[in-house]
C-alpha cells in the first residue's frame, strides 16, 4: 500500500558503513576486489552509489580498542577480524564529500574519553568541508578495551557516563554558538574581519570539564551538526532526550521497538521538547536479492564464517562483559545484574533476552551462545528476501513503530555489492511505492532529514 495514502511521513534511510570489512566480510567472494580496507576509493564508490539512490546519510560507528573482553585477550578478535581494525573515518568523510553533493555523513566520538573542545572544533571543520552535511553520533563508552587506551583501569560508572555526556554536549553546543553567525563581517576596505561583540567566551566550569572558549573557528553551515544518540538504557534515554535530533533504535521485535519509542517520546516531552521532532532510525540488517531464493542463498553464505571464539569476542566486547565466565545454567535477571554491577551494558543481547523471555527465565550456557550466534551474525534482526518482500516488511514496521524516522541499513555481505543491492534494488522499490521521504529537499543534512 502507498505510504502516502496511509497518512505516514516518508521513510528516511542511512547506510551503516561501520563494518564493511570485519566479521568475515573481507573474505566473501567479490569483497574489496583490487583494494584493501581502508582504501578511500572504495568509500567514494559507495558514496556515489548511495547518493544516486537518494539515501540520506552514510554512517560510521567507532570504538578505539581492540575487543579483549572475551577471555581477557585480544587474540580471538585479532585472529578473526571481530570489530577491528577501526580507523578514524573523518578523513574518509572529507574525501567522500568531494565526490557527492547531497548525501550526509555521520561520525561517532565518545563523550566518555574525548574532550568537547577538540570534538566541537573538528566537527565544525568537517561541517564546513561537507558544506553542512554532518551528523555527530555522541556515545557513552562501555567497553574495557576503550577505557584502557585512555588510561582508565576500570569502566566509569554507568550513571556518571551519562552525566558526563550531558555536560559534554552542553559544552559543544555552547562552543558552536560562541561565535554568532553574523560575527564574520570581512570588511575588505577597512581590513576588519569580525565583530568582537559577537564572539564570546563560554566560561564553562562543570563537574567534568572546564572550558573558557570561544570556539576558534568560523560558524559552520549548520552551526552545529545533527545530533544523534543510541542509548537504550533508562539513563541513556533520559540524557539523549535533552538534545537528540535523531535516535538510533534497536530491538528484536516490534513490541520492543514500540516500548523504546514510547519511552523516548515520554522523555523528550519531559525535557520540554516536541516528540514529533525526534525521529528513530531502526538498525536493520538486510540481505536483498533479485529473488527470494537468491537472498536465502546469500544468507547461508554468511552463517559459515562464525565459530565460538568469534561469537564470544563479538558479544562480550559489545556488552563489556566476559561471557566465557557463564555457568552451565543461570537466570537472565541474575546475568543482567552481574553486568550492571560490572558497570557494563545490560542492553544489547542480554537486554533483548530479558525483554522477550523475562528476568526469571532459566537459560543454559549452550542456549545463550545459540542466541549469541544469531545476534553476532545479525540473523536475529535480518530481513532476507526480494526487494518487494523487504519493502513490504519495512513499510509495515515503519507504520507500527511511529512513522517518524526510518532505517539504519547494513549488510553482512561482500563490500560493495551487499550495499549496492540495497541502493539499486530496494531503494527504487520503496521510491516507486512513494514510501520514501522527499529526495534531498534542502541544502543541509538537517533540512533533508526534516523533509
């Protein structure tokens, strides 16, 4: 059914390029042919293909540590390429912007370990380079490997991470607005560059940061990048509700997505903001084929990569908890309590299992790793089928989860063909149905996401 006829706003789309080369993707037939990660030419090719399809944004998640939570060693992650290597992708974004005109770019930096002045200045510069097409995914880090690289022996307490995030974002926003948009006068005849009355120190003295300011930069096209956040815990939702423009949502079921949407809407309203102004991009892995049979064959090719060490390294790193320590049998609620006590992340796989099965559910270690295998491969949340079948599923899900936002799409297949299938098979089908948001109606990423 045409989505416009249902009174829905259009679907926005982003491509997740965080893992184009990890978890076995690099070894799949046709992947990175003639090039090796991080060859910028591959990302430029992806950017051109995605913009041609009208995708709104290309996104890069990030983490600075090699996964070492599983058995306390980096060896499994290094051997099997689990969520590493990871580059700082800001230079790649700059390069992709030179071969495109409209598509946006999302970058990730940690409010737990980076400084707001450095981050604000970098993102201001990139918003200039991209001509107003930048988004900032601000994260609170919960991984021990990252903490160790910044001189921490243990994880920062969960609540403190989000307190720091709130202050971090407040400082960044103050810095981005410390030079008024009309401060730069450029009076050539007099040689006068700017009006000092419109450039102000922020004189921030808080719990975590002391920053004088102002930002030593010219205001960028968007003034501040589009602010994105993916926190799913109560603290994460409450904090992000203060500033988030676009949330990244997860959830293995429509019920879980609806619960998240309701919690986010309530928190945004409590922060004095309009819930209708905040969209959710649901993280969705896709395998699209020209036929359902072709898509299913591609799905089977993905499953052959994983072994227990690869699965363990993946799920332990993302939770910040060593699942090799699990007993033969346990209650899910007890496991969630252990994870919280370790100041790790009780969301993700464990949070999903608690939501679906309940905290009193007894699970064996073998059963948990079966779920972990599906979670690591993404098969617990992957849509597999022809473009028509996947489009049907996305439209139905979009209507059921609030019809505000869209999808953060990823592929477990070879790079760039898996992503090209999304751009060249799925997007035209969604556009034919009238399901997509208008194609680049504005100049900046913020304007396009509001279209």
